[in-house]
């Protein structure tokens, strides 16, 4: 049984009222541990600690910040196996996926450690002799960061490492469903020598925590990863207080498969990505749009690919898909499948929960799904693939852009002209053609439209934590 506390000003502590929440193992539905709940007084102390720490952390050289981040990455790499087992037990994903997530987090920290050394300003030539004009990049201030349960280690790492690289401090609100792996991650930063107060970790009532931290004048930036409805609420709240925000929200990624595509590659890569983390991925491929001439071949091969997915406890050898995160996700899958069938979709595979313990759901494929089906309009966030045909590229682009989401999109084609039209025509923050190449530390990660704004990857991620100051100085 795991027990995760709050981290405030360098001290691991119970909440002010000693209240705890149970953490459930989704493979069994039974308790796996507890997590402390923060009170308003705890949040006040955390914000105060981040504010005080910012005074000195913002003055630490980029070289030294990078050195400490690299030390944290080394510790996380050493502890990878132990943390992976905890992550699998509290989140459900197969152990191999937990290892990959933590390995990716190591790479993220190392990347941002290097970026800490590359925060440059510039000099603008003056129009008058004796005038020196400089542009400076300065950390924006203490940050309130909110992370989800589906990739608790990787998403927390994106926020912690980018903020620290820029010279910011932060109060991180982790998910109450997956707190233990986040606590172990933060422990790596503390053990690496990050000073007290620079990173603070809290858990508790999401609405209460956001209502306290977002308006707090000591907090100067908001970073949120989660659903679009909640993201809009926080963005509105941040806007009322003129605070900068980075919002990585929901998606409903289209996959455009053209008749000239390599079908083996399309099925293997798109099919594998669909059932990763049981489809609980913001960039998961969801709407499979297949050109009419290739529809039957792709559909038949995709169903066979999905049939090979082995569902089970993530700690068991050979498991390729674990349970959903909670009972709410199972109920949502049942509702979306029933609604699609009622609207005329064909259930080609799956569609039902598995067993009476845990939150397992069958890998599911729905074909000929009408646009009126709820699953074609709201993010499924589960192991449900939706397949429908299109006539030509104009029809494919129209459907790809129909929704207000614009986080990720994928396409398979051997035509350079088709790839060009897709690159220019799809309204998305990220597009991957003929492979699934999103989420690397050095590449931008973010969306457009209702999928949010700002980036959590690449140099752009650090830029979001910096303010620009212009200084003009007459020397005469």
C-alpha cells in the first residue's frame, strides 16, 4: 500500500486536516494506497513557498539549473523500474508502456536541462550613436500547474522541467487517481538538490485548488493539461487576472487513409497507436477516414489487428492493453457504443466490458459510423475505433476539420501532392504522415481551436515561461 503526502517548501507533509483519499488499482477495483488532501491553508503555504523561492531560483544561472535537472534525470533513470510498477498499479497501463513513459520523462528532463543554457536575449542596433537596445528573457514567476491521470509522470515532467529550466518555481497539482508515481517523480527532483520551495506538490479537490491558485496574485502563469470544458473554465479565470496560460486540452484525432497508402504500415501503426493506454491518450487516433477504394481492405485488416490485442493486468507478461482508469470510463464506452449502433453503425469487434472486477473493456471497432453518432462528436478517450469512408480529399479534409478539436491528426499516403494538401489544409496543432511521430521532447506539442493553445514541447515550451523585457540605454 502506497502513501503519498503533500510537498510544501521542501517538506513532505499530511494535509492540514489529515484527510486522505483512497487510490484504486483499476485492474482489481481495490485500494492501492492513499493520498493526502490539501486545505486552503496548505495551498496558501505552497504558493508562499513558490513565491519566496522564485526570488533566488530566478537568479540561478541557466548552467546550474541545467546541471540540477540532469541530476534529476539520472535519478529518475535509476528508479525507472520501481516507479514503472507503481504507475502500472495505479493507472492500469501495461508495464512496458509505463517504462516507456518514464523513459520519455528522462529524455524530457535532459532536453529542458540543455534548453536552460540557451535562453538568449538579443541586441537591437540603435538609431542614434550611444543608444544600446537589448531584449531580455526573464522567468514569468511562480506557476500553478495541473496534470491529468493518463500520463501522470510524462505530463508532470513537461511542466516541472520546462518551468525550472526557465527559472520559474511552481505549485504542481497532481491527479488524485495517480498520485504515487507523481510523488516519486517529484522526489527525484528533490533528491537531486532542487532547493526547497522551488517545486511544491499538492492534491485534493480540483475545483477548490484551481479556485485558490489561479487568482492568487503570487501565481503568474497557469499550465493545464486536461479536458476542454475544464480548460476553458481555467482559461477564463486566468484571463480575468491577466495571467499567461498554456492549455493542452482534448482531441478527436482524424486518421486519413488514402487508397495509395501502404496498408500494412497504416494498419500496424495506426492500430497499435489506437489501443495504446487503452485509447486514453489525448492524441489517440479516433476517427479513421478511409478512401472508398481501400475501405474494405483497411477495415478487415484493422479488425484483425484489434483482435490480437491482449487485455489483462498490466503487470502480467504479454498484456498489450490494461484496464480503463475508472468505472466512469467503462460507462462512457458502453454509452458511446450503444448510441453509435442505434444510429446505424456496425459493431465489428468488441463493445462490452470484460469480467466483474476491475475496469476492463474490449478493444472495439465500429464501422460505417454516421456523423450523428455521439462518438463522432465527443472525444471517446477509450479503446473505440470509429471507421467511415470518404470519396475524395476535399471530403476527407471537410470531415477532418468539422469538429472544434484540433490537437493531432494523422494521414497515410504515398502521394507528395496529397501530403502537401494535408499539411496546408488540416486545422491541427500536430500532423504526422505515414508514421506516428508526435510527442518527442524536441518537437512542439499543442493544439489549436478548442484543443488549447501554447506548446509543451520543444524550445517553444520554455518560451511560454518567459517574459520579454526591452531595455534601451543612452550612454551619452
